[in-house]
C-alpha cells in the first residue's frame, strides 16, 4: 500500500518535474535549432539568393490548396503541377477558381491551407508580390492593366527586368542593349509605330499586346496569362497563339482562356477546373471526351 | 548647365523660374535703390509678403510631388511645414538671449514665466544655427519616414490615408497647444530679434530672407523636376495610376512611397523654416487641419501634377487671400470656397491646364493657317 503510494508520489514528482521543465526544454531546443549551421532561416533569405530547382520536372507545385471567401470555397483541395518549359491551358466555367489560383501564385491572395512551391525549394507563400515578380513569375491580368499615362515605350521600360530598388531606379539610365531589347519587343508585339503614344489611347487589343510585351520585358521563367485574347480579332488571336507557342521551352506558360478555338490551337495539355479543384487533365481530345467535362463545361 | 537639365521640355517651369529670377533681381533693387516717395518703390512690407508667398509656393511644390505624381492626397503637410518652422523658431528664440522681457540669458521668456529651472533637453543645441538647420530637415523627415513606413507597409491608401494625415496634424496641434510640451503653448514662439547676427527688422535681412526663399524654391523645383523625370518618377506615376500592377512587375511600392513622401516632408520643413523668420511668429495654429486643406486647394487651383502649377496656385490664392481679407474680411472664406468650386467645375486641370489648352489651341490655329 505504502510502496504503491510512494510510487504514485514519485510518478507525480517526475511528471511534475517533466512538466516544469518542458517550457525551458522547448526554449533550449529552439535555441539549439537556431544555432545549427546547416540551415538557412526564412528571415535571413535574400530573394536574390533563392535558386530555382526544377530537377524533378515541375516548375510549379500546388498541393492541397484551400481558400474560401465568406464561406464560399473558391479553391477546394487543389493539386496542380506545371512542368518546366510547358505551355499549359487552364479552362473552366466562371467561378471555377482560375483567377483565384493566379492570385495565390502571385501573392495577391493568401490561402487558408496548402502549399505553393516554385521549383522544389522556393515557398511562394512566404514572399510578397514584388519578390515573386523578382524571382521570375510574371502575370498578365484578365482586364488589361497598362500604365495609361505613360507611353508604350515607357511601359516596357518600367517592366524591364533589372534592379528595381528605389535609389537604383532614381539614377537608372537606359543603355544600348536595353534600348535594343525594348525595340525588339516593340517589334514582336507590333507596336513599334505607336512607341511614343500614351498607352491609354491604345485599342483594347493593343493594350493586351502591350501587356504581353511587358511580360516579355520582365523575362520571367513562369508566365501566367489570364485571358490573353479577350476582345481580339481572329488575326490578332492567331498572332497571339504564335507568340505564346514561341515562348514554350524557354519559359513555362500557364494560359487561362475561355475561347475554346484558341485553346485548341495552342494547347498540348489542358487542365479543367471545376468548383475549385481539378476535374480533368490531359490532351484536348482526352479532356473533350471526358464525360464529366462534357457534363459541366463543354456540353453546355 | 547640368543643373538646368531637368527643365528640358518643361516650358511652364522655364517661364516660372524665369519670372522668379526676374522678381528676385527687380524687387530688391526697387526696394533698396528707389527712394521711398517714388511710385516704383517696393516697400519692405511687400518684400516680406512676397517672401512669404515663395515659402508657400515651396510648400505647394512639396504637396504636388506626392499628390500629383504619387497619388497620395496628404491633408497633413502643414504639420511638416510647422515642424520645420518650430525648429527655426527655437533657434530664433535662443538668439534673443538676455534681451527678453525677463532678461534671462538662457531661458526663453515663456519658460521663465512657467518657472522652469532650466532648459529642457530638446532645446539644447538650438543656439547653433547649423544644429537648428539640421533639425529643420531631420525632424519632419524622421516623422514622415516613420509615419510613411507604417502607413504604406500596411497598404493604407486613398481616403483612409488622407484621414490619418489629417489626424497626425491635428494631434500635433493639440500637443503643441499644451504648455507642458515646452514650445510656448498657445502663444508659440515670437518676439524674435535676429538671425545669424543680423537684425530681423532691417531691410537688408528681409531682402536676404526673400532671396533665400527664392533660391530654395528654385532648387527644390529643379530637384522635384529631376525626380519626376527619372525612372523613379515614372514608377511613381505608375503607382498613382495602377498600384497593384506596379507591384506585380516587381517594384516595392511601399519603399518608393516612403522615399518620395519623406523627401516631400523635408521640403515642407525647409519652407516652414524660411517662413517663420519672415512672419516673425510660429504657433500651434500652423498645425491646424484647415491649413493643410487650404494648401491642397492651392495645388488644385494651380494645376495638379505640373509642379509649376503649384507655384502659381500658391501665389494666386494667397494674393487673393491678402487682398480679400483686407478688403472684405468676412467674405474671404466664401471666396476661397467659391474658387474651389469654380476650379473643380471649369478648370479641372487648374490654371496650368488652362495655359496648356490655350497653347494647344494657338498651335492648332497656326497649323490650320499653314495648311490654308
């Protein structure tokens, strides 16, 4: 009886001791952890030092992503991968979560849970919008947003890849190669004769092109292109398709588009989003023949 | 000539600086060389009045830099102006020495009156002109930096930002009204005697201050024009027009804003420092939110996002104010309100916009003449 009692007391004491010291122990462990020399800590990482690692194939990993707005699940357990150098089309009805997905990749919206990695090592959820732009993700918006009070040339100049810190920008001067690059892009987007016009006075299609040009100037590794051909004529659409196809290989491109003809003309692989998750993925024929896809999207 | 490079293509600025140069030469000559009775004589009162307008113009340029080019509608720039003014006022107070009413060699009169045994720590050093000058720049600059860093990092924009700038200047006004703050409370700082050993009552000092104001305005104008013409200036306009887009192409919007905002506050502080010795007093009324709103009106009247328009607006409105408050003291505020309504309705781009329109029409007529 008494032995059992002693044991009980000893147990209690030990437990008590363990409990007492657990806080300190934890602090000690944290301290030890922070002294490890083989680890780099997030707060010490300079964006410039981040290296893109695509050795396993994909350049973009989205896993178990969830986000809801006022109870509406805009993204629901989404898993989505894009290979390096791939041109991928994403289709889906309104509200399927396409734009929200882009918002999350570019840092505009923070998800409730899940992970988004650029290559294998760069956690995009820890970076701000300018940092994400700096490591090489460019975005074209659904509604073309160009700087209306700047000329076409200046729009491209501002978007140009380079040191974008305040004092560097204050003293920045265009050099020869940079001018050539701007001129080259002006040629690609067919706006050379409009170079010194205010961007605000361009037509809708021209603004779309200018925005694509700004993306090219940024020279990103991954381009997110939201509805590039909205408001374009068929000719313009063909040229856009040509341009996007020419980027393939050197850049990875994700195109969100409603226009099925356009998607058919460029896509190797298509991902269909529905209610915030992937409904089907594969070649255009596969996707088109998928009964679920036919039911929710193409069959309308 | 490198100094004038930013003026290339800025006709309005060239004309404005030309006029400023002319005034800076003619006014002192008419004051000093032309005898009193002559109708061409410019009285010292007028010189000081003009000098005051020039400091207002400098303040307006500072506001136009952040409002016109960066899209930040500051309703609290009067605070930076007043802080610069107080820093200068503290120097001028210390220069009084034992010539005050109570004759204390160190303590300003109001401290003797409040029975303060010694000079508070923040008054130390203000007997030195260089130290006061440093504070003129540093105090508004540091306040603007901290305020901007907090506000812009949290992405406070638009109307909300305007309201907190207004709150900032209001809070400072209430603080400076308190005697315990050590800045002369309600009465502020006044009864100044001399600056750098020159009597503030003498005509030559008045002209010196007038010229210093003209020079400060010209240099600040060139500096702002240079910033606006740089790539940073184009980034600023990009932020004004599409802030989110600017972020997505990789610019750290908050840092750009803090940098330009702080520079603007420093200019406002310098304007305040030049203002105080010319008007001879600084009191908490300068922090009044109404002042900051009025100066936004100067910029609107002159024409936003032109810089030279801000100069025109500041001078025109203040000349009108001097005239109206002399001729019809009760009507001044109605005139100001009416002016603002008139400008908003008929001159949305201000006086500068009117000039531009006239020039375009004339050029159009000339072109039509050529084809005919």
